């Protein structure tokens, strides 16, 4: 048998053996497919209309490119049931102006922004669940107190 035929047979058998070893991806074992939740306002109308006063730290989320807030332990109890301990502001321009003193478009999102403490009033808290996580949001109404950078 010639060398060319032997190499061809070796190549063909390698392909066939490799194809036999390839498995199809496993089907996820989930009882029900994931269904994202719609945006849900707080369970309390008081939180929507009058807002809540919470304390914690504000920061720039470099991944999302947004100004966000992490409520402290005491304030987390004031948030709607099921809410994450952190959320991003739905009015980024206002949040940037009140918290950093500049318009959002001029804020250097790639800069170093250490978290700063603040007490704020927010309204229209909303919760939205997706396949990749929960994205809560709230509208900043006023900054009651903030630390100086």
C-alpha cells in the first residue's frame, strides 16, 4: 500500500474517531424556563410618591457606566421586599450634578471614583430581573448629606 493511501486512511480514521467523540451540548435541567420579571414599582405607594430616605455609599459603576448607590444595612430594610442592596439612578444627569457637581456627560467614567457616603431621598424605586441579574433603579430627588471627597 502506498504512503499516500496510508496517510489518507489514517487521516480519515482520525476524523471519524474524533467525530464519534464529540458530544452534543447538554440540555439545561430546569423545571421551567427563565422568564424575566417586568419592571415593578415598589409595593408601597408611599415609596413611589413620597420617596424614602436612605443612607449608604454612591459610586460610579465602571462596568455599567452609571452612578449607583449601595444602601447600608439599616437602609436596606426600607427598600421594597426583594430589592437588591444596590441600585443605579434612573436620572443619571441629576445624580451626577447633585453628587459630583458636574453634568453626567462631562463625568470621566473611566476615572477613579472611590465610594462616598451619603444620605439621599429617592422615589420611583423599580426592580427588574433578567437572565444575567437584577437591575434595580430609583430616581434621585435630593442629597440630604454627603461626605466631601
